[in-house]
C-alpha cells in the first residue's frame, strides 16, 4: 500500500501534502524552505496531528510514557494543552503587523506596555535582575526614559547575541528614536524582528498567537479613549476659534 507523502505546515503545525504550496488549514503560503533568518525551522506540531500519528502507529507502551527520550517535543506540546486539547500557551513572538497596529491604534501608548512585557520576559524567563514596573514608570520621565530604553534594548540584545542571531545596534536605535520622533515605530519594529527570531529558537515547539490577547485589547481600548478625547479637544478648539472670530 502506497502512502501519500506529507509534511507539516511551519505556521500551524498541521499535516499537509508534501507538494502543497498553501496550507489548507491556516491559509498561509508555504515556501520550499521555510526557515527563520538564522536557518532554524519552526517545528511546532499540533496535538491533534500527534494523536493521529500515535493512533496510526498503535498504542505506545506504558513504560515509555513521560520518557523524554522517546519524543522530546511531545512532552513540550502536552504542557501547552488542556484536557480538552485546546492550546493554553503561546510563543512570545509578536507578529510585526500586530505590533504596528497596536502602536497606531494607541498613539504610541503601547510602547510603554512593550517595555513592561519585554522586561517581564527578561526577569521571569531569562533570569535578568530587573524591575519591569520601575523601568516602565521611568519611561515617562525625560532623560531617564533614554537610559531605560537603552538598557532594555541592550539587556535583550545580550541574550540574542548568545544565539548567534543577526541583531540590532542598541545605541543606533536609541539615537534614531530620540532625534527622529516619527521614526520611533521603525525602531520598535527593527528590535522586535530580532527578538522574534530569539523566541523562535527558544520556543520552537509553541504556536504563535495570531489574535489579540486580553491585555492588548485593554491597551487598545485605552488608546481608543485617547483618540476620542483628542478629537473632542480639536472640535472644541475649532468651536472656540470660530466664536472668537465672530
């Protein structure tokens, strides 16, 4: 009996035909060699696909259950599934399109949340002795914000360099961020690209969150409120101006 040759989608982890150019599950295009900039493949495989493979291969003996040597990625994926098979943990990768949208919708306020989350990752996941709350607070203070932003970029940069990933220049990005305000979004995007490659290596078994998280929705709601007040002020100023001109 001849079996159909298959491969796994590098975006959602589902099984597709070996010659497929587009994933029938998530709709993403599949390149011939879908690898990250550091040539490390994204190897997330969904639990449903693994269950199907295990069913095809037959039951695994009980003594192999929990043995990392049998399937190292299997235990990692199980850690991200609840009893109903739903994904409960995502990679810390932040898609660039989502970052840009969050920046625009919040008039740049999301940058403060970005600083907070990045420092949380430094402290909780990478073991760096930092205070996310203090650093975020200092970002609203002139001069101090330059120092804190640089230190955050440099702290993250050190971990990225350890993985031999093409990375950014902390000093150059700070200069662009400070002297060219309208290019601030570009700085965050440039830095996030390298950070994404870092997490792609460290969490290659985790899926990427495509939808907005609850915390991001809250930040966008605050940004929307700021937009509303901004336009109210403009309208109010226009009314006062027309009344004074009468």
